[in-house]
């Protein structure tokens, strides 16, 4: 059964990285939403296209400034408003542990801001600034790409959607193509992506490497880890799993 699911992302590609969960939720009759803190104009266009592919109902772009993410009241209000508008049953966001060692800029202050906003959305915070939006109870939280996952999600049935969503992230693929060409030796790139040196554009180069990474990563957490699924996204659920009886 589908639910109301909200991705609270820092960067645009996170929506596609969690695209299996978002697309499966829509396929099951739910509604999926996304919020992206940092996105330039081209990235916004690309992410909007990816949202259409994945069935994401609405993407909120909160227009934070790179290198200036802070914990001020205005920043909290931006995110609290989104949470109260969507009223999610489930929030997916970045992993607090992983973001400490991932040296993408802004991830560390963003994590504190995201957690504080989730908490404040359930309290009597800034109610006068958002009439009609009542406090929303803290939903179930899943952390994406965690260092220590405790659950995996079967995404084989929506794999084509997930990869099609990555296809339209043109600005990210162009950036990645340049990055991989600088950081990996030609013989390494040839092992990962046979024929890499024949590709003509940075988009093609970035997309080819990401396709190899995506398949390897999702197989690792699926069948590669002796799991029951061919391809899986990995998550860490916040808090205890609560059961009336032990499931299979």
C-alpha cells in the first residue's frame, strides 16, 4: 500500500539515487515528493524531468546558497513549511554518519538543519508564518546510502525508471564525466567502461560510468550480498522496528 513519501535532499541527484523507493511508492498507489536544497537553474530543469520519469508529484526547490547553509530561523521555516505541506508518512534523507565523511560541501550543516526542521515541524514553531499548516508528527525516517544499513528495498521492478531518471540529469553527468576523466587513469576507466576513450562528450562519459556504478552498487546490496533481490537500494531506518509478532 502506498504512503505519502518525502525525500529531503541536499543535491538533485539524491532524488534519483532514492528513485527506486519513490517510484515503487507511486506504483503502489502512494504519492512521492522531493525537496532539494541546492540546485542551479539547469539542475532544476534536469531534476524536474527526472521527477516526471519517477512519478514524483512535486519537487520543492528551496534555493539555499552553496557554502552558506546555516541554522537560522528563515532556513528552518523553509523546510518546516515543506514538511507541513506534504504531511509525509515517511521521510528519506541523508545519513548523519555518512555525511560526516562525504566531503561534499554543505552536507554537515544541512544534516543538522534537516533534523532540526523535522523536529520543529511537529511542534508549535512559526505557526503565525504559515497559516493553515498545522504541526505534523515526526514521520518514519529512512537514511539513504548509510554506512551501516539495516534494510534493503527491491528495486528491480522500477530499475528502468530509475536509470531513465539518471539519463536526464545532464548537468550532473557532464560534471561527473570531467571528474572521472581527471581522477581515474585511462586503463581504469577502460576496465569500468569498455570503450570509454571512444566516447565523445562528457555527458556520455559521466553517464557510462554512473551506469556501471549504479549496477554494481545495487547488485552488491542485492544478489551480490547473498540477498533475495537482484537489485536493491540500501537504507537505515531510524529507531526500532516495532512488530506485534516476528515477521518472516
